[in-house]
C-alpha cells in the first residue's frame, strides 16, 4: 500500500493521543485508559476535533498524513481536558451531596465541565459553589421527574386503577374512517417545495392517519413496520424501570418507558403535565390509532410510511419519497455496506437493510414527543419533520458503522 493511501483506525489514533494525557484525564476514561464513548461523543468530537470543520478527522480511518495533526489537536487540548476531568469530579461530588439521582452525569455534565474548564481553568477554592450553581441550573427546571413517574406507577394505591384504565381503553371499539384511502401521495408530491395547506387540512379532517392505522392490528403488519417485536400490538404494562440504551420498540414499551426519554430531558419536561395527568393521557394515547392521540400526528405517520417506501423498494418518481431516496443514496457508507455485505459487521448490514423500519420508529418518537409538548406540526413543517428523521437515522447508522469498523481494526 502506498503512503498516499495508508490509513490508521481513527479509534487507535485517538486512543494513543489520549494515553499521552496521562492520569489527569482518568475521570473521562474507561478501565483500559481509553476515552469513554461519551467523552468522544460529547467532548472530543464536537469540541476538540470538530470533524465538521476538519473533515480529515471525520472518517473511521485517518490518512497517515493527518495522523500527526489529529494527535497534536488532542495533545494541545490536554490542559483544558484535564481541567474538564477535575470539574467532572467536583460536580459528581456536589451531585451526591445534593442527593440528585436523576439523569446520567456524563450526559448532563460533560459539556458543562468543558465550558467551566475553558472559562475558569482547573477548579479553584470556589469550585463547590460554582458546581452548585451549575447543578441548580441543570436540575432546577420545573416539570415532572422520572423519580416521580416511577413512584406513581409503582405505588400499589395507583397500580390497580391504572391497570383497569389500560384494560378499558384497549377494549373500547376503535373508529374506522369511511374513507380508507386518501390523497397522501398527492400531498407528498409537493410538500417539500410548496405544501398544499388545504390538502393537508383535508387529510386531517377526513382522518387519513387513522385510516392508515387500521391494518396495524392485523398479524405481522406492525412487526413489518419495525414498531413491535410481537405479531400484533398488545396493551402496555405500567413498568418499573427504563433505560435509554435498551428501550423496546415503540409499541412494546411500558407506560414508564414511553415517558422516560422526555422526562430525562430537563429542557423539555418543564412544559409537560403533572405525573398523574401525564400517565392517564399516555394510557389513552397507547390505545389510539398509531398509539398516538392527535390526528395530525397520525397523518404524519401515514405520510412517513408512504414516503419511506422508496428507501428500500423501487425508487419513487418525484416528491418527498424521491428526495428521501436521493439523500439515502448519497451516503457513502450505504454503498460501502451494500457493496461488501460479507465484510460489513452484521449489525451494520441490518441497519442499512432495515432503514425503512428504523425511519418509521424514529418518526413515531418524534411525533410522540411533539404530542407531549403540544407542539402541532403545520403543513409547512411536514417536510422538515420527514427529512429530519432520515438525517437523524443516517447520523446514527454512520456512527455505529464507524465504531464497528474501528473495533474490527483494533482487533
């Protein structure tokens, strides 16, 4: 291999440069002395390496002519990274003192610690008061908390009534719109450039989204859409625990899991209802078409299902579907995985081949979150939602592919 084309795995370059920083960054490192996954995701990539501005640092393999520059970038950031690690220790200590248990400290504090390190350097004599102010800002938002939600759902005094509410709402007959077929494709044809407000209002008024959800109760349909691992949807459990890393597919989530992610975002929960109202609304929502409450949300799900059909099937002619297909086909990692299916890691192959199911799941999460915040989508916003979901799926898949290839290269 010539020098011009020689590369090193990005993870290896980062690990070697990180090792040069020594014990000062141990709070940001794993047991093997490498940077934590969240350290890379929340600190190194966006704040130090900045691959958007330095594309030579972005790929899973770094060309040898850029290796020294990448190592130097990390080494030069050594003092601020060491101060970031020290601030993280201070914030965790103050967190324990304040008996705060909500949220992942790395997610909540890593970037705030980098800001403190940049502004103040290493923690000084006033570090405890500075940390207390940061914690008050992060955790001082109004709104329901996960601890309150879990306590309400697991309280024996509430559980029986809530379980009966689930049974009642799921047993109630569901409306079947008389118009089962609506002009979804007509709206999708122009929504990216010139959305038809009147047509969108008609889709909502005539319950096109509800009509599109009728088949989801049939065996295998919701399973094929990637919304459940069951043959057909079933009533949710109340739930006792939840984890962002291991959330089930949307239709398989407990009431706790359905509300868990929104309540862990301190910036979003301020606008949410109190826990009892939130839980009862979610139980009712879970029994609705698409397991959503608003017809606008259901119409968007039906539009997204229609628009995403071309991602894995026959290309669609024009409109939103063609634009989504074009964005997908421009991704180099997609071509790489499809061209070398035997070489790509199995999970990555599954990502690429199951992109439509991933898209529908992500779209459900987006519109569900909007419902909780009472953030209604207008006709002019539909394309931004549909396109933004695919961008999000692509970013996640690209990161997983890079991580998988780095792991393979490292072994």
